[in-house]
């Protein structure tokens, strides 16, 4: 069991129900300008930190992959953009290790302006600090992880998610959380 291996190796992993730290969001880079979000950007992004665009009981979907130029993550982003409604895409945050310029190029090349993908927030974690804090790196290999964060807690966590089933994973996690 991967969780037992992690405990045995002394790795502290985040589990469902654990507090979701907000401070790691401040160091993520905005792909539009390459600057860190900072305290103000974090408060606009994270619903329970006082976001004006979302109520404090709202949730956010975070999809992350530490692999540079990850074909799997890019496939997952395309599938999410095609399968999720605009309001769900607005709750999606994709975090990767590519440079802001690389992310801008990918978004411009792969998504038209009216595709709805512009509702998705893409952020850069070049130093992988956010991923370390949220234990999204994986013990054996890098892979895609999905977190649903709500009211300062990790509501749902899925690690080593394949791009082909990302949309179903997100939809099922939201369905389970809403019940």
C-alpha cells in the first residue's frame, strides 16, 4: 500500500480532511506576467481567504503535475476544457512546473478564446514548493494529482490520475462531496 510505504519512509502526506494551507499559493507564478500571486492574488483565488468572486464555502479544483511539458497534463487540460461547464472550469486551477511563457504558448496554441478554457486558471510552481507542501510529488514517480479544496480543508484527493480519466475523476469527486 502506497500510504503505508509513505508512513514507513517518514513522509507526511496530506489526506482528505487535513487542513489545506493557503500560504503556498502566494509563491505561485501568474502565467500572464510571470510574477508571484502574492497575498492579494492568493486571497482572490482561494475562496475561504476572502475571495470576492466566490463565497467562503465554495470549493476549488486543483490539478497538478510536476513533470515539465507534461503531455499527460496537457491532455487532461484539453479533456477538462471540453467536458466541464464554464462554472466548473472557473473553479479549476492547474499548477505545473513549466515557465509562464511556455504555459502562455500552450494555452494560445491549443485553446481558442471562446473555448471556455480561459476560465481555467493556470499557475506555475517552478520550484515545486506548492507541490511539496501539498505532497503532490509522489514517492515513486511524478504523476498528476487532483485536489478539491473547500473551506480550508482537503475534501478530496486523487493521486496518480491518468489523463484519460481526469474528467470522470473530477466529476465523481464533486458528486461525492456535494452529497
